């Protein structure tokens, strides 16, 4: 991926980049100005939550050393710019794996904490933040704040899921999970409709470490809502060391248009359903293919064409899901937009220590759309409306365009993060949502006086 973009490529890449050292020196001197900076991990957020167009972003990736590892407990302490792939490679031979991994291993430790990422086992392990023991946070008061659930608990909680707004995480200690092997014994269960999926989802969670469903989003009529449920547990007989974490193939240049168009997706979905659906008996699958299927193709986001892609991730409460999820899928179908990756998953009840964490009990649906301008934006607004009406939330770190009202409805406690925000830190997302809310609230208060 070219440097300093966001993954969706719908927002401008950073104009001003400073090194981690420069950022640290400026913070320690106490001279960092308002909104001067934002830490940048590996740019795997889809929109503008990792960008700071009015200031600079600080590239944290060179800060990537492992500082300590206890092979007895699986607690690893590392600098925040380390990639999860590097942590996996270090810990695997000792029988440990991160308790929570997102769909790519190319995210930094700092980025995983700041967005409080989730994985296919949210029902068992909660979010990434549930496994953070402590971290060091540098703020513009020039001090390094050591934070844990017991010490500086307020900053600890505001930083987990705090989207980089509370300061720079320099290093962190996380508890890894003991596993028999990295690989996964997977079972694929086809379902013919969403109703069928909802019948089996809870039991699938109860019986497995991992559970996630793929939906054939373009299927209409009798096939609407069909898909495959993938469940799995770490296998006793798989790999005990990490495979090379790199792409086997790449998209070497930017195609002039979206390659993942509707006819392609129809054919792809049919082939995927047929191929995956054949493997119904439990089978051992490599961990990289199970957890990080898209990491094998470098720069695959280029396939969406020069205008980039929008991802929409919603979560709706369990009681509303049977109505809201089909409605979300029907809205996309009606708009004639094909989603390449359509993933449905049940979130469990484990609470995150994070103040503004996205996951909450219910069902989360993720859709990816090529950016077709106004038509796509209108569809995304419709998806927002369905989500909010159902009492749900839209994921901010996948977002590049949600309205401030949608953000406020999704995160009614946003003012608590604003209170903990370090004045030297801001993101384009925060300017677009929270700052707008604040100025309209201030305006309304003034008008009332
Ligand atoms: C293919 C793919 C699959 C994905 N699957 C999932 C998934 O299953 N679940 C999920 O939750 N997410 C998923 N994501 C999103 C991704 O996991 C998150 O956006 C992740 O936080 C990105 O981390 P990053 O290191 O690239 O950070 P960036 O995207 O660069 O930054 C993310 C945030 O972290 C902050 N930050 C980074 N480093 C620091 C630091 N040292 N100190 C303070 N703040 C910091 C930034 O300011 C920013 O707000 C996926 C993304 C892709 C591309």
C-alpha cells in the first residue's frame, strides 16, 4: 500500500508526516500546538480516523521492538508500532497467539488498541482491549502516563477505542492466548436464508472459539440471505510457527476502473459458495487463510478502481437483528450495489474496558462497496438510517463519511472521549463529527441565552 493512505482510498492521503521521534520530542518539549498531530499505525482504517489534514501524522511503524516476553504467561510487552504479524511470529513457537485478531495481521499494536479491534471470537474473548494489561501514553503535557485498569484507569479506558485522540501509545503489554497450534479446525455450514442463520448462530458461538458468516449479498428471491457459516477451533495438529507473513501476489498497478463489479461478484460468489460449501466435514485450515484471507494479495484494495471503496459496518441489538439485517441487505440489493465482502457475525456480551468501543451485544454486518459517488453515498445514508432506527451503531474506523448525527446516535458518550482528548491530537474524523456536534451545541446554547 502506498504510504500514508487510508485503506478505502476515498479520503486524501496525509499531506504532512513526521517521524515518531519528532512527535515524541515535540510532545516532551510541551510545545505541540492544538491539533498538531495524530499517530498513524499501518493505515488499515478505511477512512479519515487515521488522518489529520490540518496537522501532521506521526509514523509509528519504526517503533517496533519487542521489549519483554514471558513464555510462561504469554504476556508480551512491545513498542506500539509493531505489527500483529510480528507478535505472532515471535510468540507462536511458545504456543501463544493473540486472543483477538482482526481480518488482517498487518495492523500495529497501537492501532489495534486505539480502535479496540474485534475478531471472529468476540463471543468468547471480547475485544482486543480486554487483553491489554498496561500501556505508556505520551501526552502534550510532556509526561509519559503509565495506564492500566488500576492505575490512571480513566485514561486507560479512554485510550482503548479512543482512536488516537488521547496521546501517543509508546508501548503496551498484552496477554496472549495459549493455543495448541496456530491452525484451525474449520467446519463450513451452508444456510439457505438469514432466518436459518439466526437459528444456528447462537449455538455455533457456544460451541466454537471462532464463528463468522459469509453472505451471498447478490442472491435475490428464494436465495436471498443464503451464505456459509464458518466455525473453528485451534487444531491440535497444525503449525506451531508462523508462516512468512507476506503477499504471494500483488495488484501491481491501479486498474482504471472497478474490477469487482456486479457480474464479477455474481460469478465470484457462486464459485466461493461452491468451493467452500463442499468442505463441510471438519478440516484443518492454515491460520493465515482462516484469519487473514486477503493479506495474501498485496494492494487488493486497488481492485476497486481509482475512486476507492467504502466499508459500512453496523451493529444492531439482538432483538432487532432479524428485521434490520435483512433490511440492510435488501437496501443494498435495491440500490444495485454489489458488496465484495459481506460478513455477518454475532457479538457477545463481554464488555470492553474501552470508553468508545464499537462492539456491543448483537449482530454486526459488514459491507464493502466501490465508490460510485452520489449513488453509493445515498445507499450508505440509508444503511445508517436503518442501523440507527434499530438502536444500533456505525463503526467509525471503517467510515469516511457518516453524518455527525449518526456518530452521536452510535456513541452517545462521545463527550467523555472529547473530555479526555489531548488538545494536541485530532483526526479528520473527529473534526467532521464530534467537533461539528460541539459547535452546533455551543451555537444552540448561545442562541438560547
Ligand atoms: C482487510 C482488513 C480487514 C479488517 N478486519 C477487521 C476486523 O475483523 N475487525 C476490526 O475490528 N477491524 C478490522 N479492520 C480494521 C483494522 O483492524 C483497524 O482499522 C486497525 O485499527 C488498523 O490498525 P493500524 O495499525 O493500521 O492503524 P491506523 O489505521 O493507521 O490507525 C488507527 C487508529 O489508531 C491510532 N493509532 C495508531 N497508532 C497509535 C499509537 N501508537 N498511539 C495512539 N494511537 C495510535 C490512529 O491515530 C488511528 O486513530 C480490517 C481492516 C482491513 C484492511
